[in-house]
C-alpha cells in the first residue's frame, strides 16, 4: 500500500478501531510508522533508504570459458549462515505452527499433474565435497544451465539432456585467489541473455571480497560472456547468500552481511544497469543498506513495472513478511522505501527433515525465502518452509502478495506437500501470466521441492518433486510428480543434521513451440538429490501443462 492510498486506508483503520484512534496509531497499524524495535531499515531520508556507498566496476573482460580448473582455496564452500541466533530459532519453534490439512479432499488440496515431462541428471559432487551444493538453474531457448558449488557451471541441451559443457567457477570467472561459491543463474527472457552471479571468500590479509557477475553476449550459453569483478565495500565483514533477480532495466542482487564471528549485521541490495553490462561497459550504482530484516529475495519482474518488490521472512517477526519497494534500480537515482509489514498467519522455523532408517536429518533451513520472487502486475509470488502438524513437519508455504494493499488476500496462499505424513522442504516456485485475469494476473504456478517420508506405508528417502497449479485450483498443492528418488539415506558427515540444497529453482520455458497458446504453460526445475549416502547429485526436469 503506497502514498496515494494512505488516506482511504487510514479512514478504514479508524472506522474499524473507533473514531478516537490517533492518526499515528492508524499509520502504525498500516506499517508506515515502524516501532523502534522493528527490524526495518534504519538509514532513511523521508520515505527512502539512503545509499551511502557505491558498487563500482570497470569495463568487462570478454571470455569464452574452457576447461575445469579448481580453485587453490581448499576450504569447503560453507552453507547459508543463519540470520537468526540459535536462541531465536529455538524460541521460534515454540510458536504454535500451522496445522497440515489431510490430503485426499479435493476441496482442500490438489496437485494438478503435468501433461508431459522429461528429466535428466545434472551436475554431481565430483572430486570436492562442497556441502551443500547450492543447486540452481534456469531454462533458455535451447539449453538448461545449472550452477553448483564445486562442479561449477553445467550446460545441457533441452532436446536430449546432453551435457555440452561443464566449467568450474574458477575457470568461468578467471579467479583462483580464493574459492568461489554460492552461484545463481537466470535467463533474461526480455533480452535473451544469461546472467550468472557468485561470490568468493575474502582474500587473505585484506578487506577485499569479490562478487562476480557474468552476462552472455548472446542467447547461447556456450558462447562468450562479459565478466565483472566487484569488490563489495564491507571492510572486514562478510557478504553472503547472494540472490539474483531482474526487472526491465536492471539485474538485482541482494546479500546478507556477517561479522568475523558470523553474527548477522545487515542486508544489502543493489541494481546493475542492463544498458551497461549487456554491452560490457563499466558502471557505478548505489549500494543500499536494508537494515536487518533477514534474508531478502529480489523479484523476477515479468512486465515493465517501475517498481521492484523485495521480500523477506524472518522468525523474529513470525506474523508478517517484510516488503520493500524499489524504483529506478540500475540508475544513480535509484530509491528503496523502508519495509512495511504484510500480515500472514503465524509461522515457525521448520524442523529438519527426517530420513527412514537413520537418525540423521536433512536441513530445512530457517524459514527464509531461498529464491527470487515472481512479480507480475501488482502480484508477488514466493514460497518458504515452515513448521506444520504440531511442529513435526517441515512444509513449504506459498504466498501471493497484493503489493498495492500489502496483503495476502484470501485464497492466495497455501501449503505444498507430498502426503499427510511427508517431510517437505527446499522449495521454489515460479508464476506465469497464462490464464491470468485483471484481478489475478498470475494464472499458473510451478513448484519444486524435496520430500522424505518416515511414517505410514510409503516410506522413502529424499525425492525431487515437482507440481503445478492453476489460479482456480484449491490452494494446497499435494502429491506432485517424482523426478528422482534416493535408495539410501544421506549421511556424508558426522553432523546430526546434514546440509541440503540451500537453493533450488524452477523457471518458465521461454520457447513457444510446445504450447499453441504460447509460452508460460511449461517450466523447468532443478533440485538436489543424492546418488550415494555420501555424494550429492542433482536432477533437472520439465513440468508441462500443454
């Protein structure tokens, strides 16, 4: 809800709570005035956050990566650092979680089966441990590109699943001083370009920490890329967990910042102009401090909206999501408004997922949004894992936020799970405008997640799951299609909870030839699987509704 609607909204709040409600209290109820204890951005000027630093990069290096060189840094790529303390996470798990509905009732839950699908193996562990793998990927015109820790960048033909190239991150970005990790990739359907981002560990005895960006020069990921190296201005602090989004004019990156003791400090965001990087030119853009809302997901904006909405979920504020509105990202005049609350049912951090036959569990993270949102019109779609069923089950919950009113309307949120007794986690979702309406421009949804089951009769190890949903379907997505299933539990370390996934991805196929109604009726997913008790792999698959 933004400035042109404040007056009417304040009147509505006053009518609800009584005529004597002060204006300040009404604004507080709407999230425009934040209590001093809120984890909102603190550096602001009026209704915008002030960017006091800049991200700079000179002209790009043009490379066509070859080979598979490994980094000189032998440290494992560490998994996602928590933006909450162990005490806060423990307290959050005491919150009354949402109940998981029973499956089988079409009025409450439904999984629309895909009409067609295909799948094939993605990159696997290789020679280095690199836990977790941080599987992420995107589909383009003729290829699927997956990025992982350790193995690097894998390029696959969509037609037959053939692996046409595999390049380490060190070779791809031309950097071996420290290990590169946390990669993400998106395909810009508007400009037919591939965009890859990753970070490196800080360089020894310096304050240099590099974030890398690569942009393909054509729609072909096997060809040349413009490669940029950006030293983020964090001093001795650590930039972690980069997320990658797009709007019409900018590539959007967010990251969480930690001190040397891995204590969470703040979250950063910046937008890089496509007009510069898609031709290899240098740039200098604002570097925003969003305060400490936890991990922040940028959007993939599917239309020409001047707004880009950034979103966070944190168990510190279990009754609301946090919504930032950015304008002009990728320009020197970019602005980001301080976050407002989007009320949601109380959620708690998910428990780790159980595995049949062993006590070891799989990490379901901490309730954060793991991947970019889909933004179409005034609707924003994302999914995260929460606790359900008396706290015993990790379960993805999706939200479709009305960014005009900063609400999740009735019928625009639901759970995602395989069965009434499965553990479900590591989710991603993407939306499509096919079948959308003026009131609800997101007409299709596609999901991926991981699932295990230790109860009942269908006991199974970790599966790669996928499902789809029409806007008119019941809100809970259940069942789904299995793309891969492990035959033994995953137990690669002495730890009681094994790192898993951290990322996954599902993206709309930009090719129109499969669907008479045009693109938007099929999507491609990638998620972690394990091939042995000690080695991870990944699975790439297609979900089709035509």
